[in-house]
């Protein structure tokens, strides 16, 4: 009872700053599958950084083009459909990577 009067009573307003909950930092809902607040995934930020690095490496090390059968004659179909709460591509996207840098540098 040195900290609060009626310390035995549950009063959530003690933990609120400016009318906001301590866990209201979750404003970016794309990360919800990783949990939120104190119970969130501790490696979420690391996973995001590693994924960004891998995509950047793929873009840097390879030239990307459409397969020969498309040959630039078709418009690239980018439509999506929903399966539950997940958006998936309507049609598969195939791309052909060719090395841009000499092999020892890869």
C-alpha cells in the first residue's frame, strides 16, 4: 500500500496513460498473427528484417523476366481472391531469374 491507496482493488485506470491502455501500442494490425503487446513474438522484428534482406538480395543478384510462353504478349494478371482471411493470387505468377552478377559474388 505504499504505492496506491486501495492497492487490493483492481483499478485499470492506474495503468492507463492519457486514456489509453498500456497495450494500445498495437495500431499496426498486419502484425496481429504474431501476437501483440507483452505476449507478442519476440522475434517478429528480426523476422521482418531478415525477410526484407532476402528479398533485397534476390532483387540485387538476379534479373527477373516472364517465362518465354508469355513472351510479353499477355498482360500480367494480378487479381486476388480471398480464402478465409488470406488474400491469394487468382493465377500463379511465374518469373525466370537470370544471374546479374558473376557467380563467385553470389
